C-alpha cells in the first residue's frame, strides 16, 4: 500500500543524505543492501535480549539502508538483475531474523502463546513475497495486499518503540495471512477466463 502510493518519491531525499556522507564517491548499491541485513540481524539480537529501544533504532537504520540501495541504484544507473535478486533475498533474511528475535524474546519470558503467534506471523511474512514471486513468474504483477513490507516494518518499529509487542504480533499474525489471501484471490481473478 505505502509502496504503491509513494513509489520512488523519496529518492531525492535519500540521494541528498548519500551525498552528505559520501560526496562524489560511487558505492555499489549492494553494499547498502548487505548493510541493511546486517543492521536487521543486530536489531533481532537486541529484541531477543529485551533491548527493545535499541532494536527499534537498528530496525530503523536497516530500513534506511534498504531504501537507500534502491534509490542509489535507480539514480546512478546501477539497476541490475542481480541487485534486485540480492535485495529480495536479503530482505527475507532481515524480516525473518527480526521475527526470530521476537520469538526468542517471548520464549525467554515464558510467553508461549505469543511465541507461537510470532511463528505463525513469520509464516505469513515468508509467504507474502513468495506469492508475489510466483505470480510474477507467471507474468502477473501482484502488488496487492494490506500488509506489504513497509507497513510491517512501521508496525514493528512502533511496537518496539512503545513496548507494544504482544499487540504487534497479533496484528502481524492476522494481517500477513489476510494479505496472502488477498493475493491468492487477486491471482484467481486475474487468471479466470
């Protein structure tokens, strides 16, 4: 939803930030892609051990690098098939490592219900991009759904910042699977004769 509405409108902002730090240096966008995953993994460790504010900060940094890589690639003529592939794969590692951090957080507190809900939400988070990839393999654009990656990251960030993780896990457990169902119905409608 957010991606469809905003698109690449924030690219100039990210390029300004990039030029502040790197002046005339050209850095391969894949470096930012990898940095985004590294900060997501750091965030997941912070979450797992209950340092939620630090988890939120590192999640924000991870998201920043995730947006920076695309903006840089588009505006320096470095858009490649490999770059898009790497970005997509490392986004899955980032998403699922954050969810694993949440799972550990709840498990260490002995809160088995929320640990199970976190696992259930993780399944939805993994299937959302898989459904899109399968649709695109059949030449069908599938950007539909209530809870794409930007929305999930915003919800997680708010949950970490304000210590609302039980609510966040419930929202993710419901809305990720609702998004998968939306995509299934969209593909069904798109392929009906």
